[in-house]
């Protein structure tokens, strides 16, 4: 693609020969002649000295570079769009395989792709341009919006509702029973999970992640939220718009996350909590109490980030500090003993 054409696609300001041929997209270190790369942080401009790229996407305010440049507001976003242009092929609808199983009263939208081995239950409603890969199982009465992609072995239980442009990666399980039991006389009795799951528009859920149905009502994943692999979302949880959950995060039942919440890998939240908008939880943070909006927390249990960092700095010094404290305690005991000893007793001690 000509550099000028790519600039038009990315809505970028071009500096350099517009007729330059761009053949690929790569990182700064890996780029070869013909590639375009990107610079996200102007402080790392020296990294471009070692690149072989023919062109570079840069933020506004960066000027005078040797390679041809495309200047944009957000270089990371432009780089992602360039990857789409060069490497993401537009899907061609393949219709419904004669080896797929389609139930009764199923509604399929325009231009579907249903691969061999996919199963669609009775009364399901599937939107336009939906892709169901092999092994996908859609339960009775499920509703799926337009332009969704369900990769191999995704399981969606009965009654789940999914919005538009949702991506579910291989092995994701949506609508399984919530983990609810009552113990009586030494035995665990199952609480029927009769609620549902609502996944709104533009949500992406990673491989082997689980979103459980509600006991009553709905478990809700709101629009724009992105969930990594191996994440557990329990019954009656609500996750606010545009949140990010990294791998192995666990959210216990009836907890509510606000908008733009970010949780690092293996972070966990207890049940019946409220985590405010724009909260950030570091990896492995253990959250067992409500968190106000805008807080950054980390640690076991989660606490303000500054406090946690101070504790981490002190931890390696604890053995030596323990020895010093023990020595100070002995010295204090000796001083206290001397202070409480009468002059006569002290004189006798000296004479002896």
C-alpha cells in the first residue's frame, strides 16, 4: 500500500514521500525496509536510531525525524488500525454447514457462518454476520446480536442474551450455574440458579473464562468491557462499562464493579462488594472491602498503593530490624533497671 493511502486510512498527517510502498507493520526493533512502525512515547525517540523501518507513526509534537512520518493523536491506536489494514482479513460468509445442528424455531440473520459441529438450540435468535466455529453450543432461547464471533467450543447456556460485536474466545463458558449451596445436617444442597446473563455490545471474553448465571435476576457484563483468559465472574456480578480484567481474576458473587475498572492478573474481589469507577487493582490484589472511585490499590489485602509500596520496601529489612529492636529492648530493660535501683543498692553492688 502507498504511504499516502495508509495515511488517509489512519487520518494521519503525512511527512515524506507519499508514493513510498509499505509492505508490512512491525515493532521498532523488528522492522525491515518497507515496514511501518510506531513511537508511542516521545521520550524514547532514540529507539528510532536503530530501526530499519521506512516510516514511523508518531504523536503530535514529534518532528524532524529521518524516516517518513505519519503524525496522529494516538500512535498506539493508529498502529492497531495499521495492523488491521495489513493482516486482518475480512470474513467471507460461509453459510450453514450441513454438519451443524440447528434446533426448532431458530432465527438466523443475514450472512451467517455456522461451521460443522456447531449446535444451536431451539428458539435461539442469531443476528446478522455471526460466526459460530466448530464445537460451539448455543442453548435454548439464547439471543445473540449482530457481528459476533464465537470461537471453538464456546458454550452458552439457555436464556443468555448477548449484544452486538461480541467476541468469545475458545472454551468460554457463559451462563453456567452459580456456585450456590445450603449446608444442612452435614450435606450441601444446591440452590437452583434460575437467573440469566446479559453481555452488552463490544465485549470480548478470553479463552476458558466463565461467566455464571445469576441465582435470580442477571449477571451483567456492560458494554466495551474486555476480559482476559481464565477469568471467573460469579453469579449476580455486575461489571461496568469499559472495564479490563486480566488473566485469572476472580470476582465473587453479587459484587459490583464500576466503569473503567482495571484489575491485574490474579486479583480477586470478595462477595457483595462495591468497587467504584476507575479503580485500579494491582496483580494479586485481594479485595475484601468496598473501594471508593478512583483509588489505586494493591497487596494482600488490598490497600492504598503508596502504603503497599512502602511495606514492600521494608520487607527485606525485617530480619535486621527485628535484631535491632531486640537489642534496643534489652538496653531499655537495663536502663530501666538502673533507674529503679536505689543509690545504696548501687553502692553495695559496686563494693561487691
